[in-house]
């Protein structure tokens, strides 16, 4: 995909291609359109690096009660 944003729309905002791709990946993740792993892949980052970027931006991870229950079941199986 190629995206062209005319510079007059950005005004004085400094935005390079890498930052734009990370911003898009974060937006998709926040809207729960992609998983954390897929968002990291879109951003061209490892999952830990993507998690660190979310933390730096103070964006919470998508983790709900069902995720917790699944993790608890996995932990029980491992112990």
C-alpha cells in the first residue's frame, strides 16, 4: 500500500515514514483490528519492542477477563 499525505495537510508536524507506520499499527491495535503480534509486525518491530512503545506512549494493552482466565488455565497446566 502506498499512502500519500500532502505536506500542506501536515502543516508543521514532523513525521517520518517509520513513525507513521508505527502510529498506524498502534491505531489498528487500539481498535482491536489486529493482535499485538500483528501490530508489531506491521510496525516492523519485535513484540517486546512494540510493547515498550505502547508503554512509552502510556497506551494500555488489550487484555480482558477472558485473557486472564486463559492465562490462569495455562499456568495450572504448567505447574
